[in-house]
């Protein structure tokens, strides 16, 4: 239940406190007087929507979610707004098309979120708690990729912080508190063994932002609220050698990115494991642990990141394989995806899902997949067939 606290600087309000507190509603939704029609009148037009939200949402499901509201004020229309602003293109991969305003959204709107997560990640949600494994010694290979093809790699992980709304819904005060927590946690990281520096975006000029590969918020980010009050309380922490970068309040509460210019996935993954676990301990001591849900694992604002929040990306030089008729079948069997870059011969290979496997297993999936893609490319270079290399469905 919400409580109304009388400001100290306005003692005159003390006399009205019993009346004010009697007006606090037991249901947060009853606090709002939104001028909305019935669920059927408010149901969005999804005819040309190619996101997973657009494919899954039905009038019956919309009616069930319509009058629900989290304690921080997130309603269902807030959840589906990204998919309405960016309906997607049927020719490309489908995005989730939705976002959680706070951690409670995953519980209150689970009827919707669980189906989106299952469709996007191709993983059935059960009562079983997802496994987590940060023992980087369990990874086999990853430091032996053929440098003639593997150009560079990065491993990133996203985390949400307990007791704070996610970026689309958080207030300026919350965002500034998150920055304060990050300062304290990152200072401890520096004091122990990883020297670095915290850079506030509002203090960087355009040239400095370009050097850090920072771009202005997209129109979509502005419309859905991720970039509200930009660049207030946004920051980037960078290690002295530049191998580890931590984004604070950019697209989520925290995002760690470990980069290796020699495409050594094992080293990039090890760096993430070590420093993420340290930060997890620091935040727990600050009484704001990372958000964990029993059936989903680690959660952040996007359903695309639930489970582990882990993304392993490898830049590959490929000329023949991208044109092969069986490429999409191979990628699906390997459970990885491949995207174009600005260079015609350079592609980014990454894990397709973040839930259903542990951190080590997901990284192993990408390592093995990249090795197989390189082996296929070598065969195609000498006009040999790749059919015998095509794996069975993983």
C-alpha cells in the first residue's frame, strides 16, 4: 500500500494527514483517472505489426491485462508501447516489441511476458530455476579461433538493480540514485585491482563521445522514454586498458562490455565473470542486489535479455558462406544469428537466446558455432560441399 508522507517543511499539512492517508487506495490503479475507453475500444491496430508482441497479443489477452497496474504505476499500454512505436519489418528478425517498466511487470503481466519470452528465445518457461554458471574454466576453447577469419569479439551482460524502475519508467531521482550506487560500487572495483575512470555523459563534448563510440539517442528511445532527460545521470566507466566498459543508465541500469581485439572469447568471458561477480557482491552489500526472478533468472527491462543477460558477439570475415542456400538452416540448428555490418565481408555472429542455458553453455555454443562457420567457409573457398558439416538440431 502506498503511504503519504507529509513534508517536514510544510507543517500546516500535518493537520490534514489523517484525511490524506484515508484517501490512499489499496489498488494503485484506482489512483489514476485515465480517460480510456473499454479494452475493445483501446485495443491497438496490430495488422502490420511484425514484433512478437504484435503476433502474440489478442483482444482477450489485452482485456485481462487492461486494468492491471504495478505499484510504481506501470500499466499494460506502457509495456507494449515499443512495439507500437517500432512495428518492425517482416523481412527481418522479429524483435520482442515490448519492455518491462519495473521488475513487478514480469509478475503482474506474466500471462503476456511468458509467451513473448518463450517465442523469442524458443524456450519453455517452467517452475524450474534457471542454472547460472560463471566458472570460466569450464569453457572449452575460445582462445584458438582462426584470426584470418575472426577479427574481434565482445562479451556483454546486462543487469537490473532491485528497488528501482527500469529506464522507460524511472524518475530523475531514481536515475540519480542509481548513478550514486554505481559510483560507490565502481570505486570499490577500482580500489581492489581494476583501475579505471567514470565519465559522465553530460561532461563529454561531441568529439569525446565519438571517441567512445557513443551516439545520440534514437527517435525510438526518445519516444518510449528510455532517453528521457538525456544525458542526465548517464555515465560510462572504462578500465585503463579499455578492455572493460560499464554503461550506467544508458539502455538499462548496468551493462558490462568486455572487448578483445584478438577475438579471444575465453579472455573476454573470463573478464566479465570476474568483475560481474564482484559488482554483484558490492551491490548486495549496498542492499540493492541485482534482480533475479525464480522462473526467469536475471531480468532487465527487455524480455530479450532475461535468463543470463549475456551476449557473445564475434566479428567474422566471410565471403562465400553468407551466399549459401543452407545458411539460415545452419544458423537455426546452431542457435546463433548472423548480422551484416557496414563492411560487405564482415559479419557479426552472436547467441540467439539468453535463457535456457547457463552462461558457460551459451558461450560454448557461440565458440563451437563460430568454429563450424569458419570450417564451412574454408570448404567453400576451395569449392567443396558443406553438407556433411551441417549439424543436427541443438
